[in-house]
């Protein structure tokens, strides 16, 4: 059986490796190779890979990626400002408890 290299990306959610086959001569699979390079997605190069904002750690990673893209001049200061505002909003939402019962009762 042929041995192949696997993707070395560490998932943020569970700290395990991706495990997909790595690209030939590379450390990551196709998807994570693009993530680590910060490459754009799509023909217009406007949509970038962005982590989900489900945890404090992912929010910190997103903020760091935004600042890095700004430093590389891949995004404008205005785009960075809007993205950082969205990250701040996600951070605020994450730290506030959500009363689902109260929300559902208020809708009736």
C-alpha cells in the first residue's frame, strides 16, 4: 500500500489534524494550502476564506487575518474597518447570554 503525506493543518475546533491527502510536495491539502496562503476565492478575488466566528479563539484568528490582509494591501482600510466591526459584533454576541425562552415568548 502506497504511503501518502496528509494535511498538517490543525483544526481550531478540536486541535486535530485535517487528515486529507496533502498536495504533492506540500504540507497541506488543496483547501488548507489556499487558507495558509491567504488566497482569494472566486474569479473576482473579492471573497476571502474567513473562519467561522463561533469561539473566542476563532474571533482572535479572524482579527489577526484582517490585520495581516491590511498589512499586505490585499484589502483597503475601509474593508478592514468593516470586517473588524463585524468581528467585534460577533465577539459581543458570543459573550452575552442568550435567553431563547424569552425570545420565543416575545415573538408570540
